[in-house]
């Protein structure tokens, strides 16, 4: 949930481990669009950048349910397998 529970701090604390944020939701459980999600999680991205781990942080928004498995497999396996 974006904007609640200091989720950005939680995400940043995972750096440099792999992290996939898929279809983030706001406090009212509504899907957050790409631009606001990227703005909200910019601090997390900067944390990953500072650790030279930008490839380990992925944010995917507005992914249809039928494509989620494909996105998760692709992210986990690496871009060479997509």
C-alpha cells in the first residue's frame, strides 16, 4: 500500500536484495498508476542506486492479472529469458 505504514522504508530496507513491486495499491486499495507510483517510490529507487543495485528493484504497474505470472517469471529469471 503506497503512502501508508512507511512502506517505502520497508522496501528500502530490503536493498540491495531483489524487490518486485507489482501493481501497487493506495491506502484505499486502489491501483496506483505508473507516474504516481514512481514518484512515491523514488526514494526506494535512490537507495538501490546508492548501493549500485538498480537492477534489483523493479516497479511494474497496471499489469493485467493474466500477465502477472509472465512478469514475475521474467523478473525472477532475468531479462535474458524474456
